[in-house]
C-alpha cells in the first residue's frame, strides 16, 4: 500500500494542473514577447552602417575588425556604406570618417 502511493504512475498529472493554466499562459507569453521587442528596439540612426539586430551587429563588426585589421575593415565598411560609417568596436559605437 505504501509503494502504491509512492508510485508516480499512480497519479494523473493532468488532474494536478488547473484548467486555467493554458488559458493564462497565452496572454503572458504575448506580453513577454511584446516587452522583449520594446526592450530590444533601438531607433534607427541616419548614419549608415551595420544594423544593431539585438546585439549581433556589434559582435560581427568587432569580429571583422579583429579578423581583418583596422585598415582593411575600414576600407570594407567605406566601400559598403560610404564615407561616413557607424560601427561598433569593443561594444562602443565608433564613427569612421574617410574620403
């Protein structure tokens, strides 16, 4: 009798979860997604350059500077975006001005 009460298969798991649980999770998930979008929203800059894209843009920009070196990376961004470019180096917004 004691072993029967300790057996987890003895209980029906669906009877332990209230019926309102699935109904309440949908609005909570929608609210969390909305707050996540607001938190990651950054106003677009009028200065050309790689996008922020939830922090991936700065990682790619910094990685390009480490991999290619400052001179080659600056030339790449100038060919891609023009003479005045906004990039991220070490997590800080950096402007490249060249002619």
